[in-house]
C-alpha cells in the first residue's frame, strides 16, 4: 500500500493524468525540451498484434551516455520515463475497456536496438549513467511490472556475456526471462513480419512524423551547447545562490532539513550527493534519487505557509557519503 500511495502522489504531482495523456504528453513543458535527445517509440498502440494482445514499442539505446548525463538531471530523465510509462498505461487501459474480459491483459512488446551502444561505456557500475539505468529499471519493476510481454534486444554488442552481466545488475530474474537477444534480421522468427519494422527484417514502414521508418523519434547529436546550465533558477528569481552547506552521512543515517516558508513564497533548492539517496521535495517517486553528473535543483512556487522539508538517507552499509545542499526563499 505504501508503494501505491507513492505512485498515486507522484502521478498527481507530475500531472500525468487523464485518458488524453497520450495526445498531450509530448507537448508538456517538463517533457518537450528533452525529446530531441531521446530515441523512443512514437507509434502509440498503432502497431497492434491480435495474436499477442499487445502493441509494439521500439527504442534505441543511448548513443552518447557521457554527454547525456550532462544534459539531463536525473529527475528530468526519470520524469520522462515516468510520464512515458503512464502514456503506455493509458493506451493499455483504453484497449482493455473495449475488449472482452477473457482476452487477458493488454501488454506491449519491446524492440530495444543496441546498435549505438559501446559496451565499454557500461562496465563501471558506479558511473552516472549506470545509476540512471538502475533508477529507470527500479521505476519500471516497482510500478509497471506486468505491462511488458517480451523484450527483444537487436543489434547487440559483441561481448554478449558482458551484456547479460550488466542486465543482471538492474533486473529481477522474472524480467530477465522476458528478454531475448535476436540476431540480424531475425525478428520475423518471433513475430509476424507485418508487425516488425523493415530495418529488423520485417515489412512494417512507418510514414508518420515525427518518427523514422521504424516509428522511433529522430534523435540529434548532443553538443556542449545542449549541456544543462545549473543554478539558473536563482538568477531568474533575482536571488543569489546561498553558500552551500555540507554534511557527511554515515551508513543508515537519516537527515531532515526543515524549512519554514511564509505564505506565497517560493522555495529554491539544489543538492548533490555521492552514493547518497535523497528524497526529491516535489515527486515522491524520486525518493531514491541519486544525483548523477548534475546537481538536482528546482523551485516550489507560491507555497502555502508551513513547514517543508528535504530528507536524505544513506542506505549503504559500509561507506560514509557526502551531501552538499543550498536552500533559500524568494
């Protein structure tokens, strides 16, 4: 029940509500700025298989992981993953409303293209982008465990054994069993060719923008001009970033920062952690947030008078972790 409560609270706070979410999602102001850097399915549920009672989802893996984490805060990327998961859930629910109950659950089938992956980028489990993969996987497995029917990994890197070792860092055994590595142009051995994009050996060709021929949004290269510029939220509200405070948290230690906010004021904040888990003050699904390359920061505007707090906990068993934070009002 606690997990469900976190889910409902986060969904409401993020605004991922309503049956029209699939139509409005890509234009939401907290989503749209990052779409040029993410190559994921724009097919909706249009590629539908009656045999599988499922629709197709196609995604291409990150091509620039080291640049990616300079462009997205961890919360930006997780908000995208959360919102897209809710979009897919709405498509599933809409299908289930119109089909007979004996059909069973509607799901989706994933083609995950690894052609752009350099496997050596992923050998360090403590890297910022590996942390993001862990958080994304946790989000999926905790809140959407049954929506995926099958995951086909196409164009895998040569070191397949290493790929499986990396996957085991993130996924439960149940979800690992849903995954299958598929050879070049062999997807039609697993699905009818009319549902398989042409580049993977099938007959399907998408003609609707903004997707490419496989129905995937067209990603552009990240340049230094795209890198996230921190601390702009202080400047926009005419205040200086306060001198940051620092604290070492020992294994198992829980640290709460209370803030008294007068009515109508904005709460501005930022923090960085090293191996620490902190609770995002806006979205409860980020209660296990770990900063990657960039500081987490934000604004809570026009608050009702009262006491607010940021909470941090070191879930580790052995190592002290470091927290740096700044908080002010405007």
